[in-house]
C-alpha cells in the first residue's frame, strides 16, 4: 500500500467542503482525489478513484452518508470511512457500519489528522485484528470477531448476532453484512447467515427440509433450495 492516502470528500455544504479540502491540504501524505456534493456522486467517485479513505457528511441529499458507507462495504477494496458531521446521534450506526472514525464539526486540523492516522492503521496489512462486525449489546457498541459469531438472524427491524458471549443487535441488513464480509459469512436462508467456519454438516428432516448443523450452537437453521448447492460446496471444501 502506498504511504499516500487517497481521499474522496463528500459534503453538500460548499463552505464545509472547501474548509475540509483546505485542512486535507495541510495533512501530510494525503491526496484529495475528488470533492463532491452528494452521496451518489461520492459512490461514483469511489468506484472511479478507489480511494483509501472516504471523508463524508451524514446528512446529504439523495444517498445519506450511512447508506453510502453500507454500499461501499461491497467494494473491493473498500475505503475506510470517516464521518464528519454536526450531529452526534448517528455515532452508534456509524460504528456498526465499521466507520474508522466519527468527527464532529467544526473539524479541527489535529482531530482530522488523528482520524486519518486511525484509518491508515486500519488499512495496514498486518498481523491485524481478525475480521469483525459491529453491533449493540447491553446498550453499548461493541466489536464482535467473526470467528466468535455462531449465526445471524434477521428480524422485523434488526439483525440479531448470536455469538459466544450472547446476543447483540445491528441495524445493518443481512445483505450489507454479506457484502461486507464476503467469503466469511454465508447465506443459508433469506433470513440467516452463518460464518463459513461454523458449518458442520447438513441433515435432511422427515418432511424433506434440509437444515445445517453449526459448531458451537444447537440451532439448526433451514437451508433454502437456492442456497443448498453453495452450502454443500463449502462443506465439501
């Protein structure tokens, strides 16, 4: 990875966009690749320029910053997202989506440098922390390593993460989680994802339904017909 961070900036306020652009110009080893005014333009710029970092407001016309971050999670490689906003109520959602940082406006130069350095560390190839998702447990945002997750079930409003230390909730959809952790989380049914490493065996019930057995859990989710072949391939592999 290059030492220079390529950054796409998204903010619908011209003065805020100009100020953030100027602050980025004072940050070492940072290159501003594009500055845009809405979420759709930011998504296009990220696809075109493949930045290491997206610096984005949350309240923007069209695609909001949190929705933009969810869309970008499916890109390979996906940029680290730093939210710059005047509102603090979106912080939990931002960190559920794996944001590198959440910076309050008006942004100070030193605070921006800290956020960029945090993004740089997260981008480093590593001995890094194992892949993880972010969820709410007992009212607190927490990081749950994928290898501690047993399965994820979609409900009416939230996805419940069943893991070694209990249960947690995330507002991210199964589709967003599946895209963000491609190759790690496998869809077995429209409302259920299972970590690939937890797949143990398939079993056929008396009524001909097929379920999957999961390491570490007695729960046996049904496998839909459209996902059965993929689950079988992973078990054979």
